C-alpha cells in the first residue's frame, strides 16, 4: 500500500481540522494519540490533554542546520512513516530551512534562513544534524562562506528549543573518532546556555525525531533526558533488556560464528560482539523503517551507535563485550547480565559505571594515539568526556 | 563589458556542502570553480583499526548512498585477505545495492533535481482532467486520475495560500527558464509526493537484510542475515515474499512513473541536450558481479572507458593509471604541489591556504577546494550513470542499447545528445530501468539456490586474524549510483595500516589540476552554458544537479603518513 503525502497543511487550519479534511476520523486520531502516549511513556489519563493540544496547534517554524555530517540523519527522517497519520506528523511543522530538500540555493537559501529566524524569533525549533569542527578556527566546514560554528551559534541564540539529531550532533561521531583530525565536537559543546535534546544514533530512528517534536509541541518543553541529553522515552532502557533474543542469552544459547546453526536459529549475538548490554536505544521497540526489522533482528550484532564515542569505546565491533570492556573472564557474563537487568532510573548510573570501565581502556588506547592527536591539534575522546 | 562574478553557496538539494563560483558574460558562463566546503578526515581515522570494522567507518562517509562505501570496503578487505564470499551473499549484496540505485535515483529525480525543471506554482493553473489525459497518454499508472490531480492541486493551493511555504520558500518560481505546461507541472508535483512514500516503502529491503536504513549492516566474508526457511528470526518465506513485493513495486514505479515522467519533461527541454557536456572522457569500473568478483566479464554493467566521446571504442580500465593532484586543493605533498600520486603512493596533509572566513570570492585563489583532482592517465574523467550507460552502449550491452535507443528515438535525437546536462539525467533514468528489472533476476537466483539447498551466507575460514598474513593489501571497486568508487586497504599485523578512497564526486567535482585542466563540473558549466540572471542561478543548479553531487563522499583524505608501497596489486 502507498500512503501518499499529498496534504500540506495550511496555516489557517488546526491539526484537528486538517485531519478531518484528510479523512482521518476522530477515532483514528485518538488511536494515534494513544500510541503516541505509549511511545512517550505517558499514562492513558494524559490522552485527552495530548489530543486537545495536538489538535489546536498550528505549524511552527523549524530551522534545520546540516553541519559536518553525511546526510544519513536526514534520510532517516525521510523514512518516518506510520500509515495515514505518521506522515502528518512531519507536516506538523513549517520546514523553513533544510538544505537537502529546499528549492532555493545560495543567497535565496540564506535569505530563507535569516527571514525565518527573524519572523519566528524565540519561537522556532532548531534541528541540527552534524558536528562542529573547531580546529583551525573551524575552516573544515563553511556554508555561504561562514564557519559552521558561527552559523550554529547564531541560529541557536533565538531558538525555542534545540534538537540535536544523530551521533554527529551528539559527540562528533565518526569524524571525532581518534585522532579526530578536524577537532569535531557535538553541539552541546557549543550551545551551553539552553537545554539541548540529543536523539542519539548513527543515524537515529526517524520516528524518534517525530515523537520528540510531538512532545515539545504538545507539552511546551523537551522530554526528560539522561546525562547524554537523550530522551528517556526512547533511550531509557538498554537494548539487552528489551532484546527479542534475550531468552537465548539467559539460556546460554549463543551464535559462535556468523551463519552457524545457532545463527540460523536466531540465537544471541553476544559472543560475536553484540554491544546491546551496554547500549541504551529504542531499536528493539520502535524498530526500523516502519517496523520492518532492526540490526539484531537481521542477524548482526549491535555496534552501540547511540552511545558516546562508540567508534572508540565499542570497537572492535566483533569483540566480545566483557573483553572489550575489560571485564575479563567469561564467567562474568552472567554477572554482567544480572547487573544490567535493573530499573531504568538506576540504569543510567549503572551505565555510567560501565562507561567508566570503557574509559580505562580508552585511556590506554589514547596513550598510543596521543602524539597523533597532538600533531593534528585534535582532542581525544577522553579529554572531551572530562570536559563534559 | 566585464564579467559578472557569481557565487552559489550553499548549493542545495545535494548531499554535502558545495560552493560554485562562476563568471557570467552576456548571459553565458565563461568560467567556473567548484569548491567542497567540508572536510572530515575519515581515512586518517582508519589507521590502526580492525579491518573487519572498516565497512562501518567508511559507510559513514555518506548516508545517502548508504551502502556503497560499506560494500567497497568489504570487497577491499576480502581482496586483501583472499576471501571469496558465498554466491548467496553476493546476490544479497546485489539486491541491496540494486535497490540503493533505484531508490536513490528516483529520490534524486523528484526531490533533488525536479524543482530545476518543474515550477510548483504553475501547477496551480493546470486543468486536472487535462493532466489526467496527459498522464494516461504516457503511462498506465493507476493513480493518474483527474480526482487525484485535483486533490493535489487543491492542497498545493492551500499550502501556497497559507504563506508558510516551508522548503519551497524563495524558489525560482516564474523564472523564464521553466518551460513545462501547467499540466506537466501538476503531474510532476503529484509524483513528487507519491515518490516520497514510495522510497520509504521499497528501501525496507535494506532493513530485512541489513537491519536498518540508512546505514544497514554488512559483514566481511558475506552477510550476517542467515537464511533458514524454518526460522522465525531469519530470511524465510515471509521475508522473501516482502522482498519480492518490494522489487515488483520498485520496478512498476520506475517503469510507469519515473521513466515516463523523465522523458516527458525532457521533451520540453531538448535544448539542454546541447548544454553542459563538459569533459569528453567517461570512466566506469563495472558493477553487479554475477559471478565471482574477479570475473570481470560477468559484471552486469560493464567496465571500461570512453575517450574523447568516441563511442566506437571502449578502452580497458587500468586502475594503476589513477592519480590524484592537489595543485588547487587545500593539501600539501612532500614532492610539491604539482605532483600526481597513485592512491597506493598517496599522501595527504591538509593545509588550508584560503582567505579567512567569511569568504567573498575564492576564484582568484590558487587553491580553492577540499577536494583533490583525480585523473586517469592524466585526463579528467566523468563518472556516474552517463559514463556507465555510454560504456554499456558502446560495449553492445543489449538491454542498455534498447532502453537508450528507445528514449533517443522518442526524443528524436542522436547518441551525441547524451553528452549533455539532459543526457546525464536521462542516462540515470535508463540505468534505473535496467536495474529495477535486473533485481528480479538476482532474486530468482537467490530463491533457486535456497530451493537447491544452499543457504550459506558467510565464509568463516578467514574470519579470525590468526588466519591472515602478516601484511596484505587489497582493492575494492564498486560502481556506485554517482559513479566509480575505489577503496584501497593495507593491513599489517591484523590492523589497518593505510586506507584510501577515490570516490565518484571527487572525480566529478574536483578542481583544476597541475596542468590547469578543469574538473567535470567546471567543464560542464562552461560548455555552451547559459546563465540569464545571476541572482536566480537556476541554470547552474540544472547542470550541477545532473551530476547528483555527493560531497561528503568526495571529500576524503589518505593516510597521514604517506608511506610508499612497492607492491602494487591490480585486479
């Protein structure tokens, strides 16, 4: 089935009117709100409030900056789609500046940016994909002849909310992996005077972006976040604790090598490197591409892409987690499994503890590359973590 | 009259960060400069890592052509370690890469390129019934009803009336370069919207085999998605049925919407078959192995080179003749800025030498881009769909000749029309038709192999580093949606000692070389090229978009240490 997105939402309509005109019944709408309640972790008693506020809103301005990045996060948002109504959630906004899709170029594009910022001062939502290179005065990224840092600082100043989408905006992602030749940092290193929500992942699931915007537009604030800025409704639990293959972990049924009999039975991928036990992510629940599958579901171990500096902390990707993390002997697996199976709130602390173990190993690694980092003027992941 | 200096920065509706500067004189472009304005340094980051992880790192070079670097990386490591992947894994990779091509090319046409040719506001003046008649004359696509077009038009009218134009703000609407009648504009706008939904749907093939899109997972030695018809978490009949269905819908949309639309729109812009040709040389490295990777005669799209637009001869491609120049790039070489280095001997030290930001003009600068200038045997080469289709056409590829010949006949032009902005866009469509059809063959082969009892997707014998030689090196080639891509990897003591990529948008978007030869973008922009209004540079966008730029791919950097390698292995 196709679900054509042919219904731009005019400014004089409320969402309720718009949906009605589109042939979406109130019952469908309330069902959608119910599922959004579930996604956002709200109780059902919140449903009337969510529905009323969603129906009343107009299209707020969204300004989307693409900095040092690969455009994968934009593509991920393009894949966002729940039947009939999910595509509308993208129409919740007036996307006033977005390089990949916008019609104008050059001066026309930059004018669209300055006009949108002026007309919606203090009210627009700033979405950022990509990192900010700081080495050599930021010359490794310019747009319209200006550095990424300058553009980001200007756009963030009058934003009502800032949403960092993807691992690059989170911590610099692959270009920040050691030795970080361009000095790439996440946007929270630049925007320090207001809360920034981070939708982690390389890329994040598009539906997480949608749900976060719904949250902000409905409740007038960003969702609760963990220490990484990740909203709890999506990143509150480990993959391991929600994994469809968890029963095999508990039963000691592991894939030993790819495409073995265990792989063909869909057993646990821990021994071929799965980072699910150390990764907070909505992948098992939200799944990918209209809930078609997810990495572990398709037989590949999780690479931990929602975690900070995963290019250095989670590699080698096919190394077993205890070995990688320095936990040592394999008999600890069960201990780790048990230790990780705790409540969501305490989980953040447990996770921080796990991360500190990584950092021990990271520091050892970093010693080896310290000279290279110094030579390029880049900072090591450990140094940045300390700053954070 | 002095030439007018023109700057277009950012070039939008592309991947990455690109700046074009030009000089305009009497409505023509007389000179052009192509500047990549982002640098990330991923190859430097590869050093010291596990070669089995390399696909994931290099995949992040680009999230649009999100499989091409991953597959090229796997092939490079497999070449280095002597790994031969199982036929099933090759077929799965072909299906993934095939769907990448088809989905990416359709997105490019409707969402990145169409607004150069389609005036959204003109669609408001269309007669929906006449639009339906126009569409019916082109295609049996069942959505092409007057009711549907009226609904789209009504929505566009309300959208425009709202004053919140979103991504359509400050488009070049009403520019005299727009030539389509209102009905063709309305048809294209309707299909723009349908394609948004279609792309999201068919790309799920990546999710089934790779777990997600963008950035699906790959595996050195094969694929991680095990096949077991009795399994609940494996490739089984349910998953295969979904894939079959996606291929069918991909092919139907390409044949009934994209390809007819492209040809219909092209018929209103035939003058663009004489504009924007640029460099006269074309390179294709070959793609879609239907045997082992080293059986070059079993590539579905053939390897070869066309020199000086001579379609009577296909020159063999020799990877040892690739060299990169930095004369106009913000790097330095130990041997001096005019040297050209083969990738195996390459070196990169970024060294910015431009003016401080904010920039006004770069065109007076000796160095002006983060891209290098790749050359083949000293010559600039265009890569991409046009190069592949020219090589296929000249090689006597029957299906390519049929599809291209059909389109040329319909437009009443000869093969020389292909050497142009319009030819580049048309070649992309022709290639999409071929690949959408060919996916059926790969799917059938996969199913037949499963039927015969072969479910192997991975070769484990060279997985463990203990089985590797102390040193090894390999070349992974792949012809990606935007053109010929090469990854070169060197491995020492189980770790990557050097990693290099030479990628499509570096070939196409690179700056001037040591002898002053311009790159393909720059050459195309000065090849009989109009620019009527420097404030509204729609003509520049047409030609640049016809290449489908992917600048994050184009900007790469080699091993920082620049070691010389004596043993050069050529496939």
